[in-house]
């Protein structure tokens, strides 16, 4: 069915005298055939540091394209416009042969642009301009009615929103604390700051660069280097001896170890990201050496909660896990920087779950057969099996998530629930935020604290420690 308004708008566009658009729009809309324009842009975004935006755009485009070109076109078999009134220079060399409603090109363009914009609004602006050109070009070249294009755009934006529901966007802001400023030593030239650099953390090769930057900004700083085959705890103890402030350069596991040493010696901690993902530093709002230096020079700090897993005082800043979760995280993190957390998680589930062995434990006295138990230091977001960020660093509670291995077809149900975004309704999975959770196993447990895997006791108590950690943070 072709509405009178659609035909009128199409005829008006065909009659327009637009020589510039006649030259620009046909090749632009042709470049978007089979999504090639968006694939090329995704590659450009990926190599310029916007991999998550690129992947979100491509994922949204895939959903929109599949919906527009199969069920939508098959159910609404609208014929293409007649080309009689369209000037010859505008017409495409190869005319499409499928039905007209909705516009698949417009759906893909809108989905890619919306997906990129959700992840990175400023990057999404020029992409959206291109998408508008492709969408209008479908009318300008005479292959679609305006209504087809509007429907395609709506479908594309809807696809991006649907993908966001399954794969939420991480907020572009650090976590908050209730008490935003506490007293901490201000060290304008770094006198009293001793920084331990873990050379084995992260991609490698940056230790010399980080040390040089630190010494340029803080001439009185003292640096302790831990070689790749060195003892991190021993190096931290060496750094803490005689320090006013303990600093650390490394990933989350190294920062976790530094937190324990700082707590033991009663020292404030300065965190400088030096790992692969640096979750805790990101939530502090410390993106590099200048942020940490600014905070130390100004004495700007906050108090954060520490999670505790056992009676011996082992702490975790971010997360704790039992069962296959450490293996899942390891597999996910191999692909996360390239593809983003949610797609990498799906791949990890498919690779790890088939060979997973369940773990018999009791949780608060109730028996469970689980694949994994996750605990976060404070409530994590989003809800589900890919916890990514916290809104607060001082909540003083634990976020416990369990994947049940006793349910029939549990592996298949878990993967399906993650893919469709319905994990919260899946009986294989449960989550809650609590003040204290007791875990018992008849055998020694293999656990991971902030990504560092090791053997643990048979009895665990997951809770927040009463004592908090003083950490430097810029602009507190």
C-alpha cells in the first residue's frame, strides 16, 4: 500500500534541482551496499581507539539488517517506486530487486550510527551525518519511498536500543563515594611517596616510561621496581618501609596486593594504572600518571570499602569468584579489548561451559551445586553475568551471583539467557546484595581475587571489612 503523502513527498524529491546531491548521494548510498561502508568505518574506529563503539555499531546493524531484510520485507510486500520522474544521473546502475518496505540501507545506517553514538556520542555525530546521507539517498535515487526510509530508521534505532538492553553501556564517569574528601598527605614534590612498579603487569615495556614520567612530575619520588620474575609482595613491603604514601603501578591484581600492604602499614595508597584493563583505577577516575600525581600533590583522597573473603583477612577491591568464573574471565579478557565485554562473554561461555565441572558448596547453610559463585565489593552493574561497573566505592556490602549447575539443560539455558538479555528471569542464575554471606565446601576451594587465582580455605565469609582504605583520587 502506497499512501498519498508518500507519493507526494517522493515526487517532490524527484523534481528537485540539486546538482551537488546528484553527484554525492548515488555513490554514497551505493557504498553502503551489504554494509560495506559501515564495515569500513568500524575498522577505522577500531584502530583509532573506539573498538567498543565499532562493535556496538556492527552488532546493532546486524540485528537491524536481519530484521529488515527477512521478516519485515516478507510480511509487507510493497513494490518499489516508479523511476519515470527520477532524473537519469541520480539512478543507480544496479537497481534493487527486493520489495521496498522497509529500507534495509536506512535500517543498517541508523542502527550503526545509533550504536556508535550510545558508546561514544561525539564519535557518533559524524557517523550520524553519513547515515542521514545514506538514508535520504535512498529516496533521492528513486529506490525507496520516504515512508520506507522512516520505517528503516525507526527499526535501526530500535535495534540499537535492543542491543543496549542485552549489552548495557558503561557510564563514562568514575564511581562515587558518600564522603567525597578526607585528609591525606599532600606531597607537592613527591617527598615521602614510594611507588612500586610491577614490570610484569599489563602489555609490558612501559615501566621505564612510567618511571620517567613520575620522576619528571615528582622529583623527590622514590621508585621500587619488581622484575617480571620478582616477588610482588616483597617489593611492596620494601616500598612501604619508611614511606608516607605507598604508590603502585600495575593491574588490578597488583593493586589488590598493594591495598593489603597499605592497610597493614596504615598508609594511604596512590594507584597508577599499569595493567591490561585497570578496573579499579578507572572507577577512581585515574586514567594515567598525571591524574595520580595531581591527587598526591593536592592531598585529594577518598575512603573506599574493601571486600573480605576469609578469616585471614584476604581482601578484594573489585571481585571474588569460585568455580569456573576465573576461567571464564580469563577467556573473556583475551577478547574483551577487541570485541567488548558482552560479545567476549558469550564466546567465553560457549568455549568454557561444555567442559565445566560443577562445585558442591553450601551458601548460608543451603546446599548448592554450582558452576560458579561471583562476589563483588559493592553492587555491580549491569544485572546479569557480565558485571562491569559500580556506582559506589564505599557501599560496604557484597554483590553475590550464583550459576546453578543442577538445573536440566543448564548450560544451554544460561547461554540463551545471556544472548537474549533475560538472565534475570533464568532459573539457572540468581543474584542478591547482602551484608554477609557464608560459604562452605568439603574440599579446598580454588578462588580468584581481583583476577589473581589461588587456593583458598574450605570456609569463607564474604563481607565488607570494617576498616576502609584511603586512596588518592583527583578532584575529590
